[in-house]
């Protein structure tokens, strides 16, 4: 696809369409890794059980080839990641320096048999979404298997072997779109995306993340060269506080940017039930962000991201898909959908099973609360820029 094609987009809308793959059903980071749990497969199954994913709304994700990944990643790292997957399948050890050099074979980014093909599937989906959306005048794509915002050019980091978000934004821009807004509501700062686009004013970056949590970047004074707005939020961040952030930071900044496309990283580890963060949002807060952003640009990509409670992830990202695809969100799930949620599991470990509402409903109860002074102070600093 050429830039000239993108500058004359077809007047036919794209989607809403969801991209997914059964590679998420048949692979795991293994052992007691947080990403041992079912996530994307649960979203696909729950959406189908609700009747929300007819064939015309679903597309099997393409897998990006190595050459496409070098749009941002270093070629030697991609070659190492491919070789590491082959070694993992054969039960062989990595070269001694690859742990330090490439971040492979660590507790966060372990060896497993699909460690190249699985992230390359998310990357392929994002590249496809970027190119496809640039060829039309409007459209919506949901990619729950993407959102790996920590991956660096030459190394894996934070459960992310590749940075599919960066690759998707680059695909949009290479196809002729210039003004992009990236919004990230994952519990962790989007450090890899910031590295990729710092100092590039056509790419607005907003990250709302838990303070004092890995990767310990993204302070409120971090401007990413002028085009980044970082808001670290305190533990217990609630729906009332997210509404304030949406109204005072996210929506005004995105509207002022006048983006041709928005990419929203919708990590569900900011939900109260997540075991790896200490925020307290309901999935209604995520839906409010999606609803607020979808009319601010003609093209929208919504990704997954963090999220390590399989029930809260499945309910959140399926509800997001329901909103994007114009479905009425039920007060109580039908038996077929309830069966999907009752079939989920932690896949190891000793964490307790969720309460009954996590099986029978799609939407959380609202989680309102006080708006703390520290949040108002940080918002005021960002508004003053």
C-alpha cells in the first residue's frame, strides 16, 4: 500500500472488525507466569457465545514476517527471537549472552515454543489494521491480542517480545496518515511507545498508569520531548477519578490534536481484580474511555494489553467489543456466555475463584470514590502545558 493510496481513501468504512487467532488458545508463557492464563481465546469465545462475532466481523490475524518487524525492531534481535523459538521447541539453551543482550530467557520473557509466532501474530494484526484503516475514510478495528507496549527495538521487556503498538502506528504513518493519537490506560507506563515517538509532534502520546510500578518511568514531568503527557495515578484509582482524567486530560488533548487515527491501548490490569496492579477501576471506566474517543477521529484501533485475571480480562475486552460493534450490553449473561466464563481457570497457582457475579454479568458495578488532591495537582500540571 502506498502513501498515495492512503491520501485518497475509499469512502467505504472498515468494520467494526475483530482480529484474533487460535495461537492464543494453544500457547502459554508457561509455569506460573502471569500470562499462563487464557485471555484472547476467552474474548473470542465469549463474543461468539453472545452472538456478537459473526464471520463478517472476525478476521484471522496475519502473522508478520521478520522483514516487516524490522520496520522498527533491530534485524539481529528479530533473528535471535526466531532462533530462540526454535531452541525452545527443541528444549535447548540459548547462547550465554542472549539474556543480557536481548532480554530473552528471563522470568518476565521466558522461552516457550511460540515465543516468536505469538507476538508476530499480534504485530501482524496491528500492521494489517494500520494499512487497512489508512485505505478507507473511517473504520474501527479491535485487536485484543495486541498492546505489547514495553517491547524495545533490540530487546524484550515486561512480557513484550515485540512492540506491536509501535508497528501499528508506523504502519498508519507509512500508509500516508500523519496525525496519530495514542492513549494508554494500562496499569503500566507505555515506555516502549514513548521511546519510539518521543519528540515527534504528529504523534500525541497520553499514558495513565499506576505510580511507583514497573517500569518506574512516565513521571508527570516527563514530556517525551514535548508530545507526551504522562499521568501516574495513586493506588486505588477509581471510576470517579478516571472520569475526571478523561474529561480534563484525555478528551481535550486528543480533540486539540485533531488526529486522523487513534490507537487506544486498553490494558485491563487497571481493573480492581487484577493481581499485578493496585488500581480499582471497573470495566465501565474502560468503556467510558472508548466511548469518549471513538468520535474524535475517523479511524480507531483498540488493543488489549496487560490483564492477568482471566475473568476480568474476558469481560472487559468483550464489553469493549460489544460497544465498538453496537451491541446492547446485557444485565445478565445468557447460559452459553456464562458457561464460557465458568470454563476459565488460573491454569496453575492457588488463587481463589471469583465471585458469582464474574460468571453471570458482563459489566462491573460502578466503583466510584473520592477524587484525591494529588490527582488534581498532577492534572493541573499537565493542563498548564
